[in-house]
C-alpha cells in the first residue's frame, strides 16, 4: 500500500524531444510480463550516471561505468527486470556485453554507445536468449510517449509506477524534464535508487552534466532509506538531448540554477516515491536534523534514527515509545555529543528538550502525530548551523512477508 503516491495522468507526462522508449515481454522471470525496456536518444545527446558503491557491483553496472568512461556518445539504454545479473562472474559480464552488442546491431550503433541495466534476483544467471529474442519487439515499439509504460516495465516489488514530469520557461524556451524510477526494498544511500532515469531537452555538456548528476543524486536518491541495504545494481542516469534550444554550458550560465533546481526537484520527487511505495510501508517519515556541527554528523544522526528497526516498528504501531529515537541519536556516532543540548519534535509536538522528556509532553499528543500517514520529525543537536533531511518509512508485517516470499 503506497503512502500518498501520486501517479500523474498521461496528459501531464511530457515527452522529451530526442527520447524514444520501447517495451516488450521477455519473460526473464515471469511469462507474459513486460520486463524489457529500451531507450533511444537523438544524436548529440549527453548522458551521465552515478552507480552503487556496493563492492558486489553487478555486471551491467560495471559495463555502464566502462562505456561512460570510454567517451563514446551514449545513444541507448537496455533495461531488464526479474534478474539482477549480479554475483554472476565472467559469465554475467559476457551477458551484459552481448546485450549491448545485440542492441547496437539493431539500432545501428556501436556497443560502447549502449548502457545495460538489470534489476531483480541476485546470484542467478540472466537468461540471455529470452532478452535477445525480445529486443526487436522493444525496438519496434519505440515511441516518445512511452514514459508511463516504461515506469511499469521497470517495476519489481513496486506496487505503483513512479513518474515525474515538469516544464519550465527559460531564455524564451520551454524546457521539459521527465523521469521514472523503481525501487521498494534494498534501499539506502550510496546509491539509493535501484534504478532511475531522467531526461531533459536542454543542452548540457557531458562534464557539466556529470557534475550536476552527482550533486542531484546527493540531494535526492542519497537522502532516502527503506531498510538500510545498498543494492548491487543501483543506477541513476540523466540524459540531455539539447532539442529545446536552451543551452547551459557552465554553472555561471544565466539559466543554470533554474535548470538545476528543476532537475533536482524531479529527482527528489522520484526518490520520495520510492519511499512512499516501500515494501509494506504505511507511514512516510521526514527526519530533519538541525543545529548540527557538520553535514556528516547531521546525516549520521538522521540515518541512525531512520535505520532503527525499533523506531520503524514503533511508528508502524503508532506506539509513542519515543525513547527509542533518543537512543538512536545517542549511538549515531557523534562522539562528543552533549545530550543536554538535544531537542526532539514530532510534528508540532515538543517531545524532548535539554536531553530529556519535555515537561509538557503527553503521550496522547505523540500518538496523535504517529497515527498520520505523513510524519515529520525534527531533531536539534544544539551544536551548529547545519541542517540535513532524510526520508524513510515504517516497518510493517508485510515487509517481512514480501521479502520472505520474493523468489516464490
């Protein structure tokens, strides 16, 4: 059950000039299931990406990193669900490379111009024959308006497709930004998206786009967590086709900040939708840490609270056992934290101040906030002026059931 996740109507999902998307049934894990997606980009497009920091990086992640580093103009993506092609050794690398060769042959490209992506079960061979057999159908299906079908096609344990689309006026041009993401479990920073793909019709040189992509990921997909697990396949891609007429070639360009902010807003929306559709989630929680001495310690505290199973299960039950939050703050790793300077708010309710229960706090007030589907939490450390925000969810019985039965 997704928490207040809004799927825009197709009339509000804008095509990005220079991007075509095709979908097909490959039967990677389930028969008669659309599980193969192909993106094709116009000549002159630039592409940048950030990827998982898990040392067991999946074969497609390694191929993506190699192809992006080669300097070749990326013109296509191939995405399969149902199988992660991770923990598959040299055989998995050959499968990822053959996927690129086959797609390139069909599209009239070089293999290094194709990026492969996989998501699904780890430690199982990817059935290459099924993927290759379905590639022609996906390419025949290429169309500019296929963003919503693609959002469905890349889903695994997701219950809802995740789409963001917006337009802005800049320099006399209408600029479009549209993106999709998938992910519901095995989500934490470094990268925390599972898969995310965004495109804009602004023109952005490759080096600048790479810098923007890293910074945008840190503001969005690296600020969410569901269960504290970093996947082997996490990937986030931004494509700039240059078809709108707007060109942003440096951080000092007149419209750089407006474009950056719009891209970052779409990425944050997609990241938050992953948390809203987290496996078994019933609550969407915003954890804001203020008055920290550094961004590092603010995030240490935010993630300690967000990852605590005791905190997450208390929120599921709407049980105001809020001492669990103080305990998580205390073990977050801020060695010289003076707890007498710590305050905690749940919504508009001051729960603790000066490191102890506030004299006016009542449990019924805490429970009132915890019963809501959207729960803001604010922690003030009393150490400085730095603030950071992390987004997470509760843990329900369904999280256990979904993950216990995932391969069934």
